C-alpha cells in the first residue's frame, strides 16, 4: 500500500471519530500554543530591555564609589571605601582619558519642588551639560544647564515634562522661580517627553548643576560618574585608562567599581534567556501530556479495530503496512494539533501587546519550528507502541475478535 493510500485510510479513521480526535489533539494544541506564547513573551522582554538600555545612551561606563565583587552578580558597594568619587575626579578623567568622549559627574537625591501653592516630591539629578548628550535626554523648551552654570554653582533647574505639567499646567515655566528643598531655583528649560523606561519615569525628574546638587545635598562626593566611548571596541581600553587615572588619585587603591553597559545588558539577557528556556520547557510538558493522550487513544483505536486489522491481514496487508497506517494516524493527530497550536499561539502573541502595552512579545521563527517539530516527534514516539501492537496481531485471532 503506497503512502497516499495509507494517509487516506488514516485520515478517514480520524474523521470517523471527530470529537475524540479533537479532544486528543487538544493537549498538543495547548502545548504548542504555550511554547510559542511563553517564548514570544521572553524574547519580547529581551528585545524591550535591550532597546530601553541602549535608548538611554550607548557604550556607557558607570563608575561608582566602593569596590564590589567582580563575580557572582550585583553586590552593594562595600563599607570600606577609602575615598569618595569627586567632581575633580570627573575633571581628571575628562582631561586625561583620551578614549572617553564624556565623563559626567552625577549626584542624586529626592526633594520637594514647589511653585506658588503647588508642590510635589520628585527625583533630583545634579549633572553637567554633557549629561543630556550621554543619556539621549534632550530639552524641548529653553536650554539645558551650561558649563558656566556648573562653574558658578548657579541655582538653575531644568524640569521633566511631568513635573512641569503638574506645577505649571499650560502656563510657561521658563524664567519662573521654584523652590527646591527650600532653595530658590530659576527654570531655564523643560525636557522633551520621554516616558517610562525600565520602571523609571524619566519625566518625573528635575536637573540641576552638579555643584549646586552637592550644596543641596550637603556632600562633596558623587553618586556616580557616567562615562562614554565613541565605539564599543574602545570600552576595554577605556576601562584601563579610567583605572590608571583614578587609582593614582586615590592613594593607589582601587576603591571604585566600573560597570559597563554591555555587561549589564549581557547579564539581563542571560537571565531572560534562562527564564525563557525554563518557561518553554514547562510548556513542553503539556506536549508530553498530549502525546500520552495520543498513545492512549491509539491503543483504544487498535482494540476497536482488531477485526479490521485481521481482515486487512487476511487480504495480504503486511505488518509494516498496518504499522505505517497507525503511525500516520498518530502523526496526523499531533501534526494537525501542532498547526492549530501554532496559529493560536502566534495570534495570542500578536494580540497581547494590543491589550497589555507593557508586555511586549516577539514571535521568532525558531520557536515555531521547534514547537511543530516537537509535536510531530511526540506523535511518532507515542504512536510507535500502538502501531507495533496492531502490526503484531495474529490475523486468525483478530478475525475471531468480537
């Protein structure tokens, strides 16, 4: 019996029990759908994080005070810091680290900003003029702070869009005086709307000169120094330059930590990759359950069609013909379930971002191929035993079966 005839007989057997066949495929459908959906969510999250991190600057180096472990993940800075990072450290890096395009000193804190009878708590970042370029955050109205403002410790402030809207509404904010932690600051700019990135509302921030920020928070140290290189391949050499300069300034002690944007991104993508694989594996369990369902139904089918098997053998059907028929039935069930599961999974993956905008998805070809291949393999694996059992039946005993 040729393959087309085998497939026709198998297809007719499946259609003769539509409800049972549909329920048998359901396990495979759910399994394939779950694999594609969960992998798409994991891939989407990885793409989203990469986009968000690179959207706030590229080829970045983050220098923080305190030495942390170089292995085993993230750790808080150690308590044994010999020396703080200072504004002069950032100036030294800017002058002497020729591989760096920028070295931006940053202080960070929170405080209350007021205008007339309106006020709100907000994040305060003290920085220099280069911060806007390094972080890809640009002014919409007015101007960002200048180096002159930093040198003069000027009391000027640039408002994030949300802060401006809540304090001033439709009124222009430029030139107005606000109180920031009880000090008077003049508004010189309003930032372009940026939205939320990795859980941080970038529009709910105000920017002041780093020197004014040190006075405001009563500190001579920095929260961090944000540096950048023109090319990704310059990062490793730039790290060596930074270490040489700062170690000489810090009594020959490496009491600071340098984190690269690439390392942070690699860590995040590794974690998400493992999580995606785990979720895909958990979803794959339902495919195995679907395969067990296929084997169970095929065993029932063999028992119900014992007399048919005897008749076919009596008419000259060989063992391999009988075996092929039942394997094709199992593969058809699992393959059809896989196709339906693919369309369902892809449809749900594409629909999710329409309703849950914070949950991105990305359907990858490899997840579709993997899920379908696995579903067919399940049909083959769990179809062999029932098919073999059918093929080895004695035709005389099969003809006597009632």
